[in-house]
């Protein structure tokens, strides 16, 4: 639940910043006040360009928030680290298509992100671990 709460807080902060930016643009470049203009967006080029650029800025901010939030741990909200590339195009049958796996520094889970979509859209998969470091220690003990 913390994961989605943080995303909501980021979206709220970015939309508030964009709203203040729009108000600042209104203060420096006010929309036209001619009585014959019913809608300045369709009939006044500077206002239309400002609105279009502001829309692009909003979409860019949404993209950056989503991209940054994707690589966070679902449990502790820290940035995922230690990217490991797996798979190979030359050994597609044995190892599968290339993908990158990120791990939480505290062992809460791993995120597997496909490098390319081979068979349609492939989503990143989060795999939670109980305690990854204990699991790794058990694997090391089995090898001995």
C-alpha cells in the first residue's frame, strides 16, 4: 500500500507544481481580453502555443514520475540496484530473450524487466522474497 501511496504523492506534487507554473504563466502572459474572443485557445496563437507546450510539459512530468517509480522496491520504497543482464539473443532457446533483473538492497524482492517485447507487450515482473540473503546463504550451504 505504501508503494501506491508514494506514487499518488508524487503525482499530487507534480500536478501542484504544474498548476503553480500555469498560474505563473498567466501572470506574465495573460490571455487576451477581447470581447469577440469566446475561446482564446482556438483563436489566439500565443495562448494556444502556451497551452500546447504546457500539455507537453505535463505529459513529460507524468512520464518521468512513472519511470522513476517503476524501479522502486514494493516493500521499502528504496531504489532497486544491482542490475544483472540475463538471457542472450545467440542462445535464445536455452536462456530466453535478454532481460535485466534489479534487486532490492535489503532483499525484499527482484524486478525482472524484459529488454524487448518478443511476443507482444511484456510487463516487468516483481517477485517478492521472504529474506533473500538467508535464501542465498542456504544455497551456499547446499553447495558445500
